[in-house]
């Protein structure tokens, strides 16, 4: 850790740049952090601490600032926490940049603040809201497109108003969105590059200008009143509604791709497989864009660890690998299936040890000989442990390479090398109480577990 000689306020610019580069926050969020920290810097100045450096900041200073916020009768408890969270983020920046400063955990948030749960629209409320715009008029058609796009993609309205006409070439929006956008653009006569515009003269479409966030917020309030929704509606509520819809409906098998769809637009950087968040979803603790990020993380992980056929079986219904991967990812995020990647090194007991040479293979071979040799090694591993191993056990869809009965009270199925995603998702949905091991190549196992429903 190094001691910075710059006073705390002088770190603000670097901190805000770090928020954008490392945390991928928007410029608007960056501006909010700057505003929240200005209160802390103002408090430092009023206490003759403006020249205080990060390593000179103490827990006593943090507690006094917290008391200062609590004493402000004009600040709600939730707002006080926002100021404290901004300060905690500044300390996190110091830690990650090897600058000596108090630990972020030293900033104690107000524990009595209740978290506000996001609201959702029911199916009937959503349908009624979508029917409010008069689609016989270009303004109503535009508003309907905005609703459909927000619902399908989870865009923030600040992102939506920046969309241009070239967005129409995107293949990541649903058929419904393409339909409504097509109708809207068919009656657009202006040449403005913005996808959504307002006009001084709507009938003649004169003086088009890019639609503002405030205009969208205003018409949402108007349509919510007309639809009789019993609470205030904002565009953000459509994101929450999509999260609820995604996890309250089951995956449809006829056909699979309609259930997983291609309407979502998020593809976050993969960090690690996500565990069971079903209980959190029941408590409404996650909104749709957070859930979608987790689904995309799982898809990225599955693409990395599973070797699949270049083409799915010809009997797969309208099969595409992305849709099958998405269906498996949804099962993982819902907690219906747990998934783990297991990697072996040469010090561990492994399937991959060559029984003839007492050594480990140095290269990966995929082919008929490699497949049979690997199957024999795995089969011998379980036979030595006293398990009964069956070759080519019949599943609900297709066959596995190996089967082990009564493996810890569950059935164990093993696939070696390349697998069919279509076969995986069908079996994952229709079978219970199993362990499914995939051995894509030497040194790696991918384990899926689905326990019996209680």
C-alpha cells in the first residue's frame, strides 16, 4: 500500500474515471456519484479537513460524517445511505488502486432502512397498458413501439432515446418488436436519424427532433391513468415486469426457441457460474436486467466448457444452439439444476491416467479411438469402486455413453466428448434425481445435478 500525498477531493476526477472504466457505469451515474461525494467534501471543508489525505482518514471521521447525515432532518434514511454508499465506493477505489485508506467496511450503513421492492404489472395490467396508445395515429404507434421495445429488451429510457435508425438492422429483438417498428417506420416521412422523434406539427411531421426522456415519462403516466393501474407507472417497471414473467413461466418445449427467444440484448463479461437465486427472485430482490446478466454469464460459461455437434440432430424442433444453451442457462439460474466445472491436475486421482503407461496424456485427441479409450478409463474407474456400470443407457431422449445406478441415491449418466444440446435440454427438463457428467476432453468434467422434487 502506498500513501497518497493528494488531499481527498483531488482524487475525485480519477475516481469518476475509474467508475466508467472499471465498473462500466454510465456517465449519468458518474455524475450522481460526484454530486453525492460533494456533500462529504463540503463536510470536510466545514470541519477544516479539506486537505485531509486518504491515509489520514480515520474511523472517527467516518462516524462523525455518518452522524452529520443522520442529524440532517431534510434527508430520508434511504438518501443518507446513498451518500454513505458513495463514500464506501471511494474507499473501494483506494483499495483497488493500492492507496492506503480505511477499509470500505468501516462505512456503516443505516441498518433500519427497508429495501423498497420493485413493482410488477400483472398480465392483465400489462395488456391494458399496451392497448392504450391509439395506433391509428403516428404518435400512438410510436408510443406502442417504445413500450414493446422496453419490455422486450430491458433498455433504460436514457439508452432508448439515443437509438438511431441503424438499430433496425439488429437481429437481437423479437418478432413483435420488428412488426411494430416496421409499422412505425412505414409512416415516418422525415429524415431525422433518431429512431424516436416528436414533431411540432404531427400531421405534417414538421420539425422532427429526438424524443426526450421527460416526454416518455409523461406519456407513461398518462397511459397508466387511462389503463386504471392502481399505482404510479414508470418505464423502468417494464424491466421489472419482464423479470417476473421470465421466471414465472415454464420453459416451453414446442418449440424450445420460442421460450428462450432472441429478444434480450445483454451480453456481459463472464465472471463465474451463478448459483441458486430462486429464493431471491421470490422475494423480488432481482430486476430483469440483473437476471438477464446472470443468464448470459451462464451461456458464456456453457459455450466454453461443452463441446457440441456442429449441427443438432435433424429431428430437433427448429433447433438452434443458442436457444438450447439459453434454456439450460435458465434452468441453472432458476436453481432447478446445479452446474459445476471440475478440473484435474496431475496430483489428483483422475479418469485420465493411462493404465498402460501410468502417465497422463499430454494432448487432446477427439475421435473414435479417443472416445472408446476414454470411455474404458471412466468405466474402469467406477467398476474399481464397486459400482455397476452400463454402456449406452436409454434416456428420455437418446442414450448416454455410460450409466451408473444408485450413485449416492441418484442415477449417474456420463457423456464423453461431443454432446447434443438438444438431447441435454430434453433430458434436463423431463428427468429428475440424476447426475449428468460430461467429459469434453482430458482433465475436465462438467457436472449437472437435478435433485428429486420434494
